[in-house]
């Protein structure tokens, strides 16, 4: 049996709240175990070698979106990325585009909350649907599937970190924002029309600022059909803008 591979994990260390802290890469050697994820490698480093290492996780199952980071330059979830699928040298950086808390920990939550408030990303129910009988009204199963597909976004921020437009323009809503609007614009229970959605994303901070770079589509860990949704929304908003 061959010996376990030893991997070198290079991690950005920096605490922006400490005036003495200078950003630097710190390297750790880890013995790879079967089925080891990046999350497990980081946990081993923190438990055995460096309790000060900061990184986020909650679910460890690709559901909560909190463990996203740049892995050899590409945004990924640490909890579902296997070390065996990576070279022996692994460089981990915090997601760009979000406030750095420390090391690999960034505040995506505040960014996502502000985005949801700005885009009013909740169902604006039609008044008649307060009627219990109508709430039970069945939705066309194919349409329900399309909406469910877009609802699988875990707000991890990978699409924002990968997008050149989002990195250049702080107010750009990113693929995550465009996906939210596409989702509500499909929903027949939402009282808003194309004119209302145009008000929210019919400009250069919205769908017309997207340069179709498509890195968002390539990196989304939930494989959301972002390319199709952005094209769909652009056509609808172009019509709405007349
Ligand atoms: Fe993450 Fe995909 Fe949602 Fe973007 S669209 S926040 S990459 S799950
Ligand atoms: Fe950015 Fe995706 Fe558009 S990467 S430019 S949001 S297609
Ligand atoms: Fe929840 Fe990775 S820890 S997505």
C-alpha cells in the first residue's frame, strides 16, 4: 500500500482589526486521509497546530454556504471539496468582494442581507391569496420545478467572487441577485410585474451591467442554471424597458 500523500496548505493569515497584522501566507503540512475535505484539513490544522486559524462552517454538507473560499484561485466550498482532487500544493484565500473578518472568514451574511433588502427578494403575495382556498391552489408542476431549482441558491458568494464585473462595481447585484429576481418574476403568486422588476434590476447595477463573463455559472457549487436565467431576465427586462 502506498504511503499517504502529504499536502501543503498555504493559508492567508490576516486580522484587519489588529493594526499590527500584515497579510501573509502561512504554510502547514497535512497528511491526507481517505475522503479528506478541505474543511477536515483546516479543522486538523486548527485542532492540532494553530487554534488561532479563522474559517467558517456550519453544516459541513454544502447547504449553509458559509465555508466558501478561494481554492487555488477558484471559489469553492471547503466542506465539499476533496483534497484528493487538488494538487499537493493548495493555496487558500478569503473570498474577494466581501468584508474580511480574519484569515479565511468573510462576512457574506451582511452583503446578502443588504442585497435581499435592496431587491425586495421575498414573495409579494397578491391580496386575494390571503384566501386559504387559493393558497392551496396547485401550481403547474414544471413551473414549480423551475422555481424550486432557483431556490436552491445557498448564498455562498462564489458567483460574486468569480465575477469580474462584481469585483469592479461594488453596487452590481451579481448572479445571486439576478437569480433572485428571475425566481420571483417566474412566480405567479408574486403580485409584481416586469415593470417592478425593471425598477430593481433594469440598469447597469443589474442585468444590463452583466458582461456575460459566465464565471458565475462555472463556479456555482449548486450548479444553478445561471447562464439561462441571466439571458432570460435580460430578454424580459429589455422588453419591459421598451
Ligand atoms: Fe452560491 Fe450559486 Fe447562489 Fe451564487 S447562485 S450564491 S454561487 S449558490
Ligand atoms: Fe458576472 Fe456572471 Fe454576468 S460572471 S458578468 S454575473 S455572467
Ligand atoms: Fe455549510 Fe460548507 S459548511 S456549505
